[in-house]
């Protein structure tokens, strides 16, 4: 068996929320939810959150402050806290569809498809002419395996706003899942004619052409290589309520530094941060970024020394330990990496990224039985790292828990649908679980994404053939 290749998860903070109840009507809060690890956030983000939370405390009855804090949380990825704020907004103004829309978007990104669908249904009841709500309900239904609701939602989007591209693209996805290639191609080609460079349309058109046995043209290949976001920014995907969130998006200093490193400007970042270190020798906030910059340019010893200096200033610092764990893993000493991760879990047993990193190391070390409880705990605590589902699926597959592995790979592919290796692994476990038709369908999707370079698709094909042969023998008996 071939597990899907994985990488050590990037640094991510698991943030929980706490809230108290006031004396207002049932369910109303007067105290805003705050992440427990607020002090560990980027300074700019932390300041904005503290200021917005203070406005809630000053005036907890009106909806405005709750909505502002919720949007800020959502913009920086703290979706549990965002939902808590949006629920308060819903209690205060239950007839405003925007708060249900915002919570539905958050739930969808947290893979709570049932909750997202319910929220979007409420939006549709309150504002039946808002096409993006139908589109998002359809997308969640599609991820939930409900093709009928997905098709109904996408068709409704095309009726209420024919120029909104999401409804047509959603219908094409449904056709592709039903192997209705001609119908899918007709829809996608019509949308590509409207905007030849739309990244969602061109990626899906390429997949549809491959699935239909058509060689994609150079223009489609080039356009499909573009990056895409949640919804494209083009005029045909206009989502005014989502655009409103842009004003709350922040660019923490750490993000700016990461982008500079990615552009090959690590030397500029290092010089800047080293100067700051000389000027502020007791300041620790920027040291993880300095260590990361060292690590990215291959100055591993300096990265390690920077992390250790951070631990001298803050003995319980979690990012430093996570960085040292990654350093040991990259250096070929996974057992030392696990020691650092265990220290993190002793400090904060609820820190999901440490569980995820430890489980990933155990899977790569072929310690599948030991990895299972670790990865299950990682998933319980933090579902924002898609790779955790791959590692869990690999461990379940290689311990022959086929049904559980199916669920894990499906959860991963809901986030990363164009990963051919995960598609092949899902096809394998479906075949092992005697779900042969579904296995063949997944194999078709894998073929549309890549050529069978290492023979894995052919191997699963043989597995499916043997399964069908066993069925025939059982019939004969």
C-alpha cells in the first residue's frame, strides 16, 4: 500500500473561546468570546481584537459591536469565536440574513456542512434573491454527498441571478460527478466564453475535458494554472456580503515576512529582524519569524539558537518548541522532534498542531497503531490542517480500518479536491470496503488529475477487478 505523502504541518495556533452569560434574554451574552491564546497572536491582530471586544463590553445590547467583532475573528481565521459573535447578532436581529450568511460561511469552512446548509437555508428564506447563498448551500450539499440538494440549489442560483457564474459552475460539477460529460462541458464552455481567464471555470473545464477524453488546449492549461481563492473576484462572481469582510482583513507582520521569504527576500527580512533584536534584546514577539527566516535560507544552526534564546526568555513558549521539533524532523531525528512535541502537550494538552505533528511523524515512521489515537485527538482539537485527515486516513488504511479511512480521505478531499494521490488512496479503501462502483468513480477523478506515473492507478484497477470477480463467484455459488 502507498500512503499519501505528507509534510509536517505548519505552525498554527489552536484558539478556543469562552463566554459568560448575562441577565438579558435567554442566550444573550454581555461578555465577548476571547481566544485563550490571545497573548500569542500577532500584535496588530491582538490589538484589533482587544479594541473590538472592549466595544462589545461597553454596549453589549446593540448588534453592531457583535457583528464587527465577529467579522474581525472570521477575517483572521478564528471561526469558532466568529460564529459565537454571529449567533449573538442573530439573537438581536433575527431577520437580518447577513448574520446567518456569515455563520454559514464559517461553518462550511469548518466542514460542518449540516450547520452551513441550515444557515444558508435561513438566508434564502429571509432574502430569496441572493444568488451566492444558493451557491454556497449547493457547494456544502455537494461536499455532503447530497447531489439532489446541490443541483436544486445551483439551479435556483441560475434562476435568481443568471449572470452569477456560481450556479452554472455548480451544475457542471454535479454533471461531472454523474459522468454526464457532455452536459458539463456545454455549461463550462459557455462560462469560459464569458471569462476565458476565470480560474475556477478553467480548472474545472480542464478536468471535464480530461474526463471526457479530450486533450485540453494550451489556453485552458495556462488559465487553469492560476491560483483561485474562496470565490473569484471577477464581476461574474459578485458576492457583496463577502466583499464587506475585506475591510476586516489584516496583514500581520508575520504574513508579510513569510511572503518576503517566499519571494526570495529572506536576507532583507533577516537583516531587518536582526536589527530589531539588537534594539530590543528582551522583546520576543518577532523571534519566531527570525528563526523561520534563518530556517528557510538554510541557516539551521542560527535558527535553532534563536529558538533556544526564545525559550530562555520564555520557558513555556510553544512556537519555539514547535520550531525546534520541525528542525529535528528535518535533520533526520524524528524521536527528538517528538520529545519537543511532548513538551508542548505537557504545557498545553489542547494544542492541536502538536498532536497533528506528532501523528504525522509516527505515520512516516510506520508506527500506525501508535499514530491513530494521536491523530484522532488532533482532529478533535483542530480541523484547520487538512493534512491531518491524510495522515489519519493513511494510518487507518494501513491498519485495515477501511470505513474509517474512507471518511478521513473524503474529509481531506473536501478541502483539497485536486490531490490525485488522495483520490487514488480513497479509491483503494473503497475497493477494499467492497464499494466498487464508488472506487471506479474516484479512480476516474484521479485519472483526470494526473497520469499514472508510478502504477498506483493500475494497481487499484486490479484490486477492483478482483473484487468484481469475487462477486461473480459468490453469485455462482
